[in-house]
C-alpha cells in the first residue's frame, strides 16, 4: 500500500476516504465503506476491517455486532491516493440483509446458501407433506443414515465414470448434508471458517 502519509484524506471535506472491500479468495466486490485515519490505523493494528460510520459518527469494526468480521489481507490505494482497495477474508455474510455481497439481491448469495435458508425455514415451520419435515421428524439417526447412503451412492457413480449419475448423487448428498447441518445447528459459514482455518 501507499505510504500512510501519502493518502489524501483532505480531498473530501469530511476527511474520509472510500474503501472498496473485495473478497481475497473470490475477488468479488463485497461492500463500500468509508475510512478515517483512525479507522485505517485500527484496521491495520487489529487486522479486522474498521470503518468510520457516518451515521453514528464513530469508528465501527465490521462484525462487532453480527460476528461477521472482515479479516484484513491487504490494502492498496489508487493512483491518486484518495480511494482504498481492501482485500479481506469475510467471516460470514457481509450485507446486513443476509447476502454475501451488498451488491445484488438475495440471489447473489448463491443457490447453496438459498437452499440452506429454505431448509432452515422448513425446520422452523415443519410443513406437512414435506420430505424435509419427515427427515427432521425422524431425527438425527435417520438423517445421518441418509447422508451415509448418499455418500456411498456418490462413490459408486464416481467409480463407474457416469458423470450425469454422479452429478445426481452429489446433489442428493449435498442436500442431505445441509439437512444434517441444520439439525445440528451448523451453518455454511461455520464450515467456511473451519476450511479457512485449515488452509492457513
């Protein structure tokens, strides 16, 4: 990043610099925030992205209330030194509306997260006639059994080399894994965090 002293905080009358947040792994743009000298310094010190909130007029670390922190990876400035590009590792969804990115509607969080959300809703409502409801009513033993069955069928199709059948069985496996996760109160973010921990 540019030397801290070379950044142009005086360009805007409020003394803030816009900061574009990008997922360091997928390179997806996640959100736009504003930084003061103090929030930039705190971000570098704590390694959690911290903004200056214009609405509450104070420093605000993303995730301090939701737990969905942005772990700082790198900071770069544009050629004029008046805009920051921050790459970070998101720990959970970024947008307050529950999506991965603030740019886009609920569909932007991806189909798997949408499916997990639907499964959670079925678990809460337990609608009659739903296959998902029947799994939750049967309990952990039945759910775990189904995951095992689908895993075995996935392996069989992989060994056969039939990609269409393999795709079908993987889809079954993913669905039942999501049901198992919901039953055990685990989220996709929990799994992402565990995989991220292993990658370090």
